[in-house]
C-alpha cells in the first residue's frame, strides 16, 4: 500500500486520468487509474480529499481500475473548515442530493448507475464494485439495481441526516435491491464506528432489519479511530466517523487498516473471474 504521500497537503491527483464523462445529459469529471475490474469510489463530504485519494490508490494497487467521480467540493484539496461547510450547504440545497428523510433517493444515483454500466463495458470482468462514504455511503447499495454492480461497500452511510433510524431508500427500491441480491447470491458490506454521530446504531439496526443476511455489518470500536484529522473534520465532525479516510490509522495491525484489507478481499471475491 502506498503510504508516502502527505495527507495534510493538497493532492494533485496526477496519477489519475481526469476524464470528462457525460451520462444522462450530465457531465462530470471522473478520475480513472489502474487496470482490472472497475471499482467506483465515491468520496465523502466535502470532496476528494488526500485521504480519499489514498484509499483509491490502495484499491487501484490491489488490481482494480478505480473510477472516482467528482460529485462536489474541490478535487484533491485538504478539507478546510469554512470551505467544507460551504460545500455542505450547497449540497443540502442541490437538486441532485436529497439529504433529509422523505425526499426519496438522490437523483445523482441514476447517474452513478449509468457510470457503473459504462465502467463495466470499458473494463470487463464479472462486474463492478462500488464504495460509498458518508453522504454517498448508501449510494453503493442503491446502485445494485444496475446489473453490472456486484460488490457494494457502505462506509458510515449517513443519510438521511434528520432520521438516524432510517435508511436513504424508498421501500420499492429496497425491495428491488434485496430481490436482485438474493437472486444473484450477493451481499453488501457496511462499516462504521460504534460511536459515530452520523451513522448511529439505530441506522445499522434498520439496515439489518430490512436486508438481513444480505448486509455484512461491522462496527469498529471508537478506540480504533485516529485523531489527526483535517480542519473540516476537527471543526464539524464530533466523533469517530470515516473508517477508511480521515479516522483511519495508517499502521500495521490497526483495525482500520484491516478494514481496508477486508474490503479489498471482498472486492476480489466478487470481481475476480
């Protein structure tokens, strides 16, 4: 695993190809790197931080083609407190993201499903993986309606923000996802910290209640979280939250590093021919 880059400095993302991808009449920048089956890495709030890019490189170096769409924020930037708060406010009023309960699935998920189909067509293999984080956490599961998606990983899914015991899916969508997963013999992984203020125990219980054995849920102890975070997280995230990015401890034997290893093993199991 590459660990030489400093995550407290902006990341130029120069080892990724920045592609302009237009799907469903919407153009976005997608950072692509690697070879092998495709894995879509969806960043957390407030953007593609150096820690998100580090995780994407770990996935790339494990033998996958990473497709990392830019959904909001400043690409490669260290998350700053005021800038990140402004990004969050813009996302909350965006037509593409619905962060509160009762609003239905975020329209951006349709675009991400189309991206999964495009990535599968380009990269081949049995299918595509998807990793969502925080505001995008549940998107990895919602994308399962797309037949190309075979390996969804939810990291601290945080929507809806105002209903900690709910999940960000309509019942018809949840039924379609669970039916597809059961028919194809697939499962999803979910990771969180026990004391996460945004992905609380009530939400985990709701996922397990709704999807049963289709969700492999793992809660890490709060003591496994690192404390050296960016200014945005230090100011606005009051507890352990980001399992594979901000609160990851990049050291051998750390539970968060083991979580990354387990995720990569899951992706290999589902996507390696």
